């Protein structure tokens, strides 16, 4: 049985796999090799490198393990039609992403970018415009595993949390919950608006001009979900019109963000190059999910941990 | 009765004082006026502008309210000899300082300075070296009001906290407690070493070369207490020799830090210009302590909130 990694893990992690599964032929490549693809039963991918025609080519493929959260760049229809099992690494982004979101919020509130600028100029200037996170209100779009972890940490800082999802059903670490349809009414009370929503038909371009108009002009907006939550033009207009104060973005409509994109030059925008889930422990943790799954698979059990619905997207 | 502010608060805050205390003559100045000083019964100061000879001049002075945490720049002996009551704003730094410390720690772990640099170059580069705060160990020198608040927040991030004070007596939100004498032995287990110690005879130059030698070479060191905790030379040597990875400093042996000081140019040092306690709500909160105290004072009650021992320093 061939397990095909479309990327090349750290030597110690590969070594661990070979030792734990001596009967399996592992192939590690930094790109898609059609000869290997044709023979592989299992493919492990970051979810951005497989096209529809390659799914057709991969005749023996029965399970795709996606070492990522989003599957919107995968040929969802072709995978579903073939009945290929898909599992992901849901949950492992929770810690690094929540830490990144809190880092950016605290950096903004405590003026770290300004401190770094003074340092570059070797200028002792104590006129910091620092404000406090404590006592503010945050609205969290998508209070799932990651959103709730952000909510938990924000509550520790004395922040009132409002969760917002499709149903408005209860979520962990949210003081209040609202549905997407109640969003417009809730926005004027938020000091911070954070999205960690995946890209689904319900969330694509969910945020429109009227939502930004409803926000406080002091609002800090963070998009750490997917770039198609809001159109670039709507966001640029909201910032330039002073409808909100600042945006920290980790995701974009177009990635990589082109060099000539206006976001790079706007000092009301912090450009994070889609790294919020990065962690020195990322792959290690992915394999901690993959290994027990591979054991199950060898025993004929296809009810994998983090098995997902490729069409629904989560 | 004259209450003399040696600084000029925001108009709305002054207005509030005048309304609440119509019988008192308030004088607000941005510097020390000897004529006023001679007549004032109460002086409100940030604690850096009064010299010994001015205490002698201030014949009617009975109470000094210090809108700051440290009193080491005040003529402590002269104040004590005269029996002048001193009160401070202990406790109001807790929230902004703990938020600043967490902001710097998270920024370091999640690579924010690097993200800001890429942004300045308009360069999409995803090779972030981000690590996680979760699962690390922090040693907190001075787990008092501020230190415990830092401990509480770190614990929420899944950090193991070790408190260190003179006695080794229990402190809030510390998983373990040690005394100053056990410091050397505890340092090798810490990923982060944070000081919020005041300057007292026990803490001056408490950290020596051997302490930095004992730390992990990956240690993040933060000094948010007082600059005389460690000599500049010892710290520079430890950083240049790779004994620790990075220092975030908010306090210095010499303040303002001179323009030619090596810290400005070292990329293993983050220079914060003594702003960690700054907050848009700072003076507002100071006055929330001052007003009930002034009411007590008018009633002849000198047992003020946050009354302190000027010689002991806290």
C-alpha cells in the first residue's frame, strides 16, 4: 500500500512514520508526480495542489488526508463523486491561531508597531497612544473550535464576547450569541470584530458596506478566516472613509497579495501573509492525528478522526 | 486649602475635581512653582519632579499623592523626617502593564515584528518562524498585584508559572513559588523570565552574570520593573554571548535611554520607552483613588487608601 505525501516533512518526522508503519510504502515529494499518484491509496496534502484531472488519474485513491483547515481549493465535486474519504487536521490550528489573533489585538491596543518604529529611529518618545483591551466588546464571527478558543482568551482579558454563527446556537466562551441575520444590529456595540469563518456559500461576501457603516469608527477588524468574507473594495472604502479604525488581515481575495496591492501601503491595514496558523509544531501535530487514523485504515476502519464532508467544507 | 497638581490633567478631569470639591483651591501646573509649593497642603505628582530642597520649602505640605508606582526618584529621607503622608496609585498599573507584557510575549512568539518588516517591504513571504506560547514555562520576579495578573493571563495561555519573591511565600496564579535564593536553580527550567520588581535594596542588581548563564539560550527576558535590576553590561554580554535569545526592556539604568546606547541597534533587544503602564484611562483611574482619599483628608482621616512607607518604597 502506497501513502503519498505531496510535501517533504522534516527528517525526524519521516523517520517516525517509517518506524511506526514498516509495511507501508511512503513516498514524499515536493510536487505532484503522476506515476506515484496513479498507485497511491492514501494522499497526504496541504490541500492546494490537487486538480480535478489528477483525481481522475488517481485510480486507487481512497483517502485524502488534508493537513490544513480549508478544502475550498480542492476539486470537491470529483472527490465526492468518487466517494473518496477526506479527513483534515481540524483542531490543531486552535492554539497558534488564537495566539496570533490575541497577539495582533494586544499589539494594536498597546501600540507595539509604534514602539518598534521609535526603536528603528533610536528615538526616546513616551507619547504612546496605548489603550486597554480590558472592558471592550468583541464580536466573533465563527465561534467554532478556533473562535471559541479566541473567546476564552478574550474573556480572561475582561472582554465581553458576542459569538455569531448561522444558527445563533450556543457556543463556548461566548457571553452572547447571535445569528448571521442579527449581525447588523449587533455591530454598533463591538470594539473588535474578528472573523475565523471558513469559506462556504453562507459566508462568501457575508460582510457588506452596510456592516462596516454600522461599526464604531474605532473598530479593530480582523479577518483570519478566508479572504472572500468581504470584497477588497468594500474594505478599502470602509477604512478610507474612517468607518473603522484598523484592519489586521491574514487572508485575502487574492493570495499571494500582489506587490502593487493598496493594502501594503495603507497604515490602517496590517498585512499578515497568511501565517496565523503557522507553528513550529504544526506538522508534528498533524501527524499525531494522521498516525492513529492510518492505523484505523489498515484495520479496515474508515470512520476516521476528523473525517469531513468535502462538499459542505467542514 | 490648596491642592497642587504638578501636571495639567485633561479638562474634563479637572472639571470633575472642581465640581466635587468646591471648597478646595486646586492649582494645576506643568512644572514646580515655588510660590504655590510654599502654600500647598497636598501635592499631586508623578514622582519625578520634587527635590529635597523643595520639600524644605513646602512648609505646609502634609500629603503627597504620587500618581505612579515608584518613589525612588523622590527625596525619601526628607519626606519621612517631616512625617508627610504619602499615598500612591498601586493597583492601577495592573491591567495596562499585564496587557503590555502579554502583548510583547505574544508578538515575539508569533513573529509580529517580522510580519511588520515584510509589510514595509511589500513582500509576501510565508516563511514565518512563529512558535507557540502554549506549554512554556514562565518565571515571574515579583508576583505582587501586577506580577500575579501577568501570571493569571499566562496560565490562561497554558503556561506554567513560577513566582519568585524574597520570602518564597505563596502568591496568586503561581503554579510554583521560590525565594530569591533559589532563583539560580530554577532558571534553567524557564522559557520566559519576567521582572516587575520595584527598586529596593533587595532587588538592585539582583540579576547577575551567573543567572543569565543559567538560563536557556532560547529564553525571552522581559524587564518591566526597574532598570537597576541588572547592569546594562551584564545584559549586553548575555545577549551577545547567546546565553539568552531576546530581551524586551521597558526600563533602563539610565532614562531616557541615550541615542547612542547599544540597545537601540541590537536586534536581540526590543526597546520600549517606559510606556508599559500607559493607558488612555490612567489619570482617570488615579483620580478614582485620589478623590475618596481627598474626602477622607477633609474629614481629618489620614488613613488613606494606598498609604505607603516612603522609605520602604511600597
